[in-house]
C-alpha cells in the first residue's frame, strides 16, 4: 500500500458506497469508512431496512475483516467529521439524495482539516450541469449543482463522477415500473426508443471511481462513464433481450406528453423513476460532447477495465 492515497468513504453501506469500499480495498488503497456504529453495538441492527434487506452490521463487519478502518462519526457531527478527514487524503461521499444539501457540512470539515487532496461529492448519476430533466429529479440535480459551485468557490480539489444509469434501476426490469424482471410478453417504451442512454453496474461504478481517485489526470474534472457496449437505445436493449429469450415482445410507445402527465399525477417513487427515465430515454441527457479541459471519458482513460456489458447483465434473467 506504500504510496497509495488513503481513501475515506461516507455512506459506505449504501447501494453504491459499498462497491466503492470494495474497489478501494481491491486497488490497494488504505480504506476508511465512516459509520455511526461499530460491529457489535446494539443500535447497528436497526439499520436494516425493507428497501435494502442486507444486514448492515454484517456488511460493516466484512469491511473490518477486509482491512477497512472503521471510523465512528456522523455527517451532522462536525468534530467527528474533521477527525476522520484528517486521517485521509481523498474523501468520497456516497450519501443518498436526501443528504445532498448536507454536504455543505462535509465541505466545512474538509476546509477545517486542510489536508484533503480530492473530494468526490455524491453525484453518481447524470451530469448535473448538462440535463433537461423535470421535477422531482430536476430539484435533486439542482441541489447537486449547488454543491459543485460551493466546492469550486471554496477552492477544494474535486472530481465529479457522472455514471448515468445504474443497471439496477434501469435494466433489471427494462424500465417497466411494475415489474421486477424483464418482461417476456409486452414492453412499454418511453418516446420512440431511439435515444442513446448510458448504463453501468454499481460494481463497475465503484471500480471507475477508485480509478479516478488514483489518477492525477482527473483532478478538478468530471469523469463520464459512457461505456461503448453499454451506450445503447431502448430499442437496442430490447432487441438484445428478445434474442436471448427467442421471442418478439409486443411494444407500446409512450409519448413524452403522456410521460410528463404521469409524472405530475404520480407519487414518489414512481414520479421520481419516471422523471429519471424521461431524462435519459426521451431528452437524451446522456448525449453530449466531451470538453477535454474539464471532462474525462472513463473508457478512454481506463481501457484496461473489463466492465459488465448490458448483454452480459441481461444473461442472469434468461
């Protein structure tokens, strides 16, 4: 581990945070995780939720067994944040959308600690400076953009990670809201199905995040994960699925007007998911030109990464 930056992950037990932890360990970085409780404390058990059924106490214990240094603290406890940050070189926040604005507390702690080489704020989605999304997703993107501007104004070195669409959100059911697996009879397609989207597994996001964290070329840049084999239209993805199951699906194309109406009339989480789908599959928010002065294309920077393709991801559902 000699010479490797020490990396602290905030939100280490979340859907993306855990993959960043494992990628950091695999890369040989001294890895730190901020947790509210250490394994064995009674209050840790309550962290298990219906939305994420894995026992987080066991997950935290597995971190510890793998050599991760557990630091007890909380985003709302300034001194614990400062104490944790002083022990590392890179801070990666993987907090959920409800804590986006609270990252100002992390920024304040980083400023006081004065030793951080790089901060990755919680992004891990579409580029919040390049989108045409609608409420309620727009509200979250605007909050993330505000955090970017604060980081830049404070002169904190940063990297923004734009990974676009998690396979777990978009492909496990081919964006069919009421399904848990890809359909085998009928499929609803937003728009005309010909807009390119960018898809990536959560594990691969972890890998690319740590690659970027260890790369001086990505300092003060946004890293974009748009992988060639996964940069596909909805029609292309459905065609892949049809070939796997040997069947042509009945297709219904949903107009943008109808999608926007459904977003307005639906409650959470349906409205949020529909707005995400609308952003990528109708507005094409994953389609834009890279500016080498401020952007990095992940697959070009890290051609050695063997990422999971959409085709490979769908195999598990056949």
